[in-house]
C-alpha cells in the first residue's frame, strides 16, 4: 500500500528551495494576507511579520482592525484579547514561541478597514514546525486541516474542493480500520513535502496553475469515495482510485511517450 501511495503522489513531488512566506486571501476575498517566518525553532521566539494587501491594487492596505489566534491540534495556544489596529497595514513586531514540533494553525481575522467595521473575514495559515514524525497522524478536523496543497491551490479552506477532501477523510476514511491505516501512511508521506509545495504555489501563480491542472483528474476520481459506507467499500473503492490515478499519471504518459518514440523512429 505504501508503495502505491508513493506512486500516486509522484505528480506532486518536486525539490524546491523552501519559501518562508505565505499569502492567502480571506474567506470573502476582500483582503490578501501575507505572513513571513524565518528559521522556526521550538522554544524560541519566532518573528512573524504580517501584511494586509489590497487584492485589486496589490499594495499594502492601511488601517486594518484584526485579531490573531494560534492553535495546534485543535487547542488554542494564543489569542489577542481584543481587536488590534494597524495604521500601516503591516505588523512587524508580532512574535510567538512554538512550544513543540507540530502543525500549527495561525488564524487572522480582519474586522475593520479604514476605520469602518466589516463582517469578520478570516484566513488560516498552516505552519509546520520540526520533523514530519512529530506531526499528528490525523490533523484536527476542528481546524479544518492539513489539506495544505489543496488550500493553497484553491485559495481557501472553504473552497468546495478542499471541503470535499475533508469530508471524504472524516466521513469515509477515518470511520474504517483500513481507511485510518491509509491516512496514517498517507500523512507520513504528505507532510514531508506538502508545506514546501504550498509555499511555492503562494509565491508563483504559474506553479499554482500547474498544480491545479495536475490535481483536477485526481479530485475527480476521489469523488468516488463519497459512496463508500463500509470497510469493504472503502478498501475496494480506495484501490480503484489508486489504480485510476496510476493509469492517468503514469501509464497513460508512458504509453504516449512510447507511441511518440515509435513515430520518431519510423520516420528515420
């Protein structure tokens, strides 16, 4: 099963330099929010500069009322007690000490622009601290998460594609023994590279579109899992999904390459 999983994930693998910033839109799209971090280490204060950006002008949006919440495994570790105002639209002095290795969720809520209250708009950043072995085998469903690549690809944890993945995980896979075993193996591989891929998407719109193109067929096949209600159905449909993706991402390109090679040779 682990070998098949690795093959399934081959289309998403790459070896980039780590980009230490993330930019995501709020859930209503009024603002883009950028968070930066450098050399995150447990037990040490980490500076986390935050910038609010006007998506229309791509310039810093001044005069923002905001709130910050940091959680790990569903437990809130830090929350600003009241709304804070930034006149410059940039927060340079915020620091946080990550107590241990893990997957942290940093939620930033914007509730005012240019001294005018707005309905709360939120954005959630996932920051991986330490080694993958320290990550929870099942990311917290309360915090939405763990779908790092899909969230970066589709721009929000509320995107239909991200919600579909979350629902399949929680409603089908985690309710069966074989599904839970699959998720345990999947997380070991997924969290070893997904934060890097997600950061690259946020830094490069072109790369983001390439990943979206690659994810679309996979998401279509994963929709089959919504019909799985029992242990045998999860196992049977899961293997079918893996086989379909192996065919689309490996077998089909290999056959096309062979045909092209034969055509080239025949013309010589």
